[in-house]
């Protein structure tokens, strides 16, 4: 999903002079997150809990994790590597918010700090043995852990770093929609592994999660095309791929708890909400979240998380409507609390990380001349195209 899916998707959406800068950022973040996951990240997320808030460093450097050690029904090293994929893609998605204008060292330090200070704690809250899990939060594959956190981080990053010089009046369309679509296709298929794999078993619920995921993405794609047709009088390839991603994001937290019809509802609702949110954020508020990370990933994941209690209802004679054995209003409250707490935590620490880097690196934004030339040549001395 990250390599090469996200890297290809993002590189097709930017200007031709910044293609390679996006790819190297995604590759570098993947490497940084992998090393940090080995050193301490996995332990902070899934180690023995400290006050239901953060894991102990008892599994740092994969200590005591060997071939014969199991976690649940899986060899723990298999669980470690599966969860590492989430830890990689989370900071990589945020790249889409500040693309084409953040210094490369700042990207690396920001991603490393965000991995440890934001992703690992919230992962422990929800999927480790943290306080949200104790409350009964329902997040099958990352609506809270991944999408709501990266969404708010993207929004704050976009505002803090500032607008691109061409935004909004000289904003150019995606330089290569076909390249972006190729990346989106890889992400779509990879998402089956994320959502289906989150069952941690090859069973019927994993298959249902994949079906829900696919139907949500399909409905999201068709909805965005329909809305594009009404607004622009023509369907666009970029819109189609973004609609699919919105559907995928909404399905992520819910896919293991709902059925196929709910997948369709999630895709339609998320695509419509994200479609109008993109316009409001970009053109009304003039926030240069370059690749609409908050509007698509953030709002898509939040919507899917909050809709779980409504789509996973159990009708119990004499007990009304229940979700996971509890009253619906109670589960709605837990879902809302989880979204709010994760967004507040991610927002505060994203701002702190950016501020500290801004003060210590002599600024985190590239020079205006480098931005005008393009980061491929100005920063990396390479060209994506030589025509």
C-alpha cells in the first residue's frame, strides 16, 4: 500500500517537478517507521500496559519475540510485521498535506517523532490494552488509530507550513492522473489485506470484511463520479480514485462489524461528505491541504467510526437495540469519545512537533526559489521527466 501504492498515487497528483520528492519521502518514511517499530514502537503500542495509557518497553528491539512465541492464535512475529504496515502508512499519508513545500530533514524528523508520540500511544489505547479498549471501542482496522489521527495531523500541518505559492489561484491539476490511478489501484487491493487481515484469521469474518471494503470503495467511486458529473459536467479519473479512497477509509473501522449493504451505505455517505468537504476546506477556507488528507482520510475514517453503532445493530427481544451487547447510545458515546480523544491528542502533539522542528531546524519550509524550481531538482538533484 505504501510502496509503491501511496508513493505512486501521490506522485501522480502533484506537479511534474515534484514527482521524485514525493516518492523518496514515502520510501524514507517506510524505512524510518520500520526501524522505530523494531527499536521501541511495537513495544509502546503492544507491550504490557502502563496505566492503560502506553506500553512498557519490555519488547524493545523485539526482545523475547522468537519463532515459537505466539500472540493469540498467531506467531507474534507475524503479528508484529502485520501491525508494522499500519505504523508505516500512517505518517506517510500525512505527506499529502504538506507536499511540495516542507524541507526533507523536517519530513524525516516529523515522521519519526509523530510515530512515537502520536501513533504508538493511540494504537495502544485502541488495539493494545489501553483505556479505549477497556471502554469497548469498536475500531476494526484503523478509523481512529489511523484515519482520524492522520486527518487532524494533516490539517494542522497544512495550516502551519502554509500555502503553496501557486495556491489557490494558480493551482494546476494533477500532472499524471493515470499514474495516480495506478497507485490508487494498488492501495485498493492492499486495503483488502489491511481490513481482512485485521481479523487475524482466515475465516468468514475476514472474507466479509473484504467484501464490505470492496463494496464501500466501489460505491464511493460511483458516487464521486456522479457528483463530478453534476458539478463539472464531466467525470474525472482523479475524482473517481479519490471517491474510492473515501469509501475505503469509511469501511476501515466498520468492516469487521457490518455486512455488505452497510458497506454500500458507508461508501455513498463517505464519498458525498468528503466531496463537499474538499470544496469547503480548499476553496472556502483556503487551507492548502494539498491532497485533501483531512477531507478524505480524516472525515472518511471519522464517519465510518461513528456509523458503526447504527450499522451494527442487534435487535434483542425485550432489550431494544444493542451493539456489541450494550445499548446503542452507550456505544455511540464511546465511539465519539474515541474520535475526540485521538484527534485532540494528535492535534496537540502534531503542533508541538512542528513548532520544535521549526525552531531547531531554522524553519521547516523550503526556500521560495526551491519551491519554484521544484523539489526534484532543487533538493534531490534528479528529474522525474526529461522531455
